[in-house]
C-alpha cells in the first residue's frame, strides 16, 4: 500500500463541486474536473446490491420524494431527479467519469457497502487504475476495516465527528494514511499530535476564507470544500 502523492495543500471537492452544482451528481463531479481538482469526495449507499452515490439516509432533502434510500428499488432511485435533471449516479458511473482525471475519496456512508465497493475498486485497479487513486473512509470504522482487509493496497483514512481519545492509535488501527477531522474539532495541538504520528490531516467542510485561514494556521494538510472555485 502506498500513500497517495498529496499536494502540499490538498483540496477535495466535497460531494463534487457541490456549492455550484447538485451534490454527488455527475454534473458536480464534472464541474470539479473542469476546475482542475485533484481529488473528489463522494458518499456511497447500497441500493439492491448496487453502490450508489448519495449522502443522506433519506431522499427528502435532495429529491421531491421521501423514504429511506436503502429501502428503495434501484429503478426507482434511478428515476429520481437529484437536481437540474441529474440522476443519482451509481459509483461505477462516477469512477468511469473520473478515471485518469482525478483521485476519488470514497466515503462508505450507508451500512453494508464495504464489500461491494471493494469489488468495484478492485475491478478498476485490475483495469489499470492506481490503487492510490482511491482513499477509503467511513464514520463506521468496521466498514473501513473490512474494505482494508478486502483491498489492502488501497489507502484508508480515519474519519470522525469529534476527536476520539487516543486518536492516532485509532487511526493506526485502521492503517490510515490520513485523518479527516471535523472543522469544529480542529485545534493546533490535535493537528500536531496527528502529524507527529505521520498522518496527513484533512478538514471537512471548509467553505469560507476565515475558516481556511484558521485551519491553515493550525497546520492542516488540506480541506474538503463545497466551493473548490473559491478555496484555493
Ligand atoms: O468525508 C468527509 C465528509 O464528507 C464527511 O462528512 O457528512 O459531508 O459526508 P459528510
Ligand atoms: Mg462525505
């Protein structure tokens, strides 16, 4: 497993260029590619055995209907308008779009998506994608661990809401190369501790220049942003 060649300050297009286009759609990822982003971030949920790219547990915020995403049929999910006429994409579609043009930070959001995602990424790698063109994370550390076991060559990240006790040890237990820290949990001391443990520290979600200045002062290595046009 190799650590991806991160830029000195790495920008992840959070859910694509989601401040400019409907989040987690092919349109938002295309916009991120047009803006020259090196990394996109996306969220995965399982629908009838197929990994789809969608953030929320339910459909109401992003579509004109309601219901839990994982309880729907794939054909129903694919019939929905996720904004500006965009479909909810499958992970396979996004990987096809991004291949060779940017790296993909795959967040395992829904339950039970690790093995299907590992299978898809494994296929992409067999077809020539570099293992370090992917970076796996999940708030559910068991899913990160399972993905790592199935696909050891793909780098993993430690993703948390707060700041766990023994954070660096926790990240090491996931073989993480990076720590994805909530903006509210950033302090210079924590960033120092993680970096001393050899981790990159990336912060979500940074959309203003004030927040950018704050996290840069704290010494972080990069940010997730909805506005990759502004945050440079
Ligand atoms: O992966 C970083 C970030 O996307 C985590 O939060 O809720 O935007 O998926 P969320
Ligand atoms: Mg996410």
